[in-house]
């Protein structure tokens, strides 16, 4: 089967780019895989006229439409797998594929079809005002790049394509959680077109028993250092829990706008075993995961199926997460970890105290976590489901 992956590549790769690279690598073992991508670097290096031309084409890029049709002639794909299309690809992608009667699968990594910033996030908190269809809320609150004019352009784009039925050109939408599927259906996507297929990771072949002593087993945070990810709540809770468990370190992996604030917290609290690593990848990150007692995921925004949680599961590391978005579907309370009230440092402290109170239970939990990763999040099983989906849309298309 010939598969064409369509997406935007950003300067700072995140979970979406990881998913695309993973999909490309796995598919390439048995299929012909090509990419059609636009890079954010091209935008930052463009002239003023080029930027203006591209901005005008955000609702529909005639340039992308023609380039993609030419790509179809070269690649002759059996299926087009679309990821993020805004702002560089635009909905012209759907029309180009439909003009050639090529089936379209799209992974919904975010909520961009119905939210100007794609995150259902405002002032670092969840917001669902626009799900009902009134995108004026996004314009009033400058939800797209903090600019009212740009927000107006994005709102008009989304509204126009909703009226035109553009999203109906997609044969199947891959959703990453039951939570997000409910929101998409609430916003108007057909439940018959939505397929739940969570992310996956490469699970280590052997169970990792973890640290020998729970009382000194580190906490670990992996993610963006920003307000909506809950890093401030975690630091506050860690300071409190350290009075009960002073030998428990906290490893912080990541970068973001609050990096200086996190470093300042570390310097102002020299007695705490806080270690700030910056971004880590590959073996450097895996080494810390193998030694971790718990992963803490304190997000205050809607999450679907974060890779850091699945990576922790693969190393037998239970997770302490906020009970928000799709996280409760992953972190089954008491079996795979613990849940706490979003934004509540006090509740997080209570869950941390519970988590570090029973070492035999923690060891049993580690094995359950690893088994869960093997059964439900192993990438070989995941790619088989993706291939089955492709076969379905090509046979019925």
C-alpha cells in the first residue's frame, strides 16, 4: 500500500511530530511511505510579500492544492493520512485528495477544527466556549496568537469550512481518547467517522523492577515548563512532600517559558533534591525513567494520550496525574497510579503521601503498569490497527 503523510513540521517538534515519525518508520517496513510537509522555518525565512500571500491563503491555499495534486501524480497514494493542516497546509488538502478520490484519514492531535488555538485553552485553563459553534468568543478573547485580527481570520476560516461541510470529506478521524471523542462529536463530527486509537510506544522487552528503596525513589516530570502543564503546582507540592520524604528527589525534564522560574525555585530551596535537566531524549531520558518511583503529570489543560505517560508505563513507572481530559482513562486509580484534583497542590500532596506509604503495593503496581503497556500501548499492535483502518477506508472508498 502507498501512504502519503501530510502535515506541518514545526521548529520545536512535539508529540505530533513524534507520532508522525513513528508512523512513518513502522509503515515503511511493509508499505511505500511518502511525506508532503510544510515547514515553519519556511515562514520565518520568508519575505514580507511571501508571508502576506500565505496569510491570505489560510482559508484555502491554491498553492498547496496544486502542489498536492502534482504530488499525487508522482506518488499515486492509496490513502492520505493527514495530521495538522493549520496554518500552512490549510483545508485545501481535503479538496485536493477528494478531487482524486483518494481516501483520507486524519489524526486529531488537537481541537483545531473547532477552537482557534486548537487547545481549548484560555488563560492557561480549559475553555469550551466555541464548541457550541459561536467562534466570536475566540475573537473577543484573542485566542489565536493573541491578536484580534488574526483570530478573526482563523474564526472566519473555521466557520466557512464548517458551513461548506469540508470536514465531511475526511473518511475517518483517529481520536486519541474517549474524552476528546465526546468533545468532537459535541462540536459536530460524526461518531461513525471517529475511531479511537490511542498513541503507542516501543515497550522494553523485559520488566524493569525499578529502584530498590521506595523512600529514595525519584519523582520525575517530563513536559513543557508552562503554566497550563501544572509545573508550578508540582513544585509547590514537592516542597511540601519533602517535609515528609526528604530523601525523594524530583527530576524535571523539559523546557518552556517558566524555565527561569523553575531554576529560581531550585536556587531558593537548596535543601530540596530538585534536579532540572532541560530537554532530554533517547537513552538520557530512559535512564532517568528506569530509576523513577513515579511520574507526575500535573496538567491543568486537556490532555488526550500523552507520550510521557505511556513511556513511563513501559518502564513500569506508575503515574500520579490530574483527573482532567483523557488522563483518567490511562491512569486507572489505585492500579496504574493515582489521580488528584487539577490545580490543587494540597490534593497532590495527599496522593504523593499515599503513593510513598506502601512499598509492597508500589512494587505490585509496577508490574501491572508494565503489563498494561505491553497489552494496550505496544507500537507493533498499534501499527496493525492503523493498517486495518487503511484497508477499511480503501475498500469502502
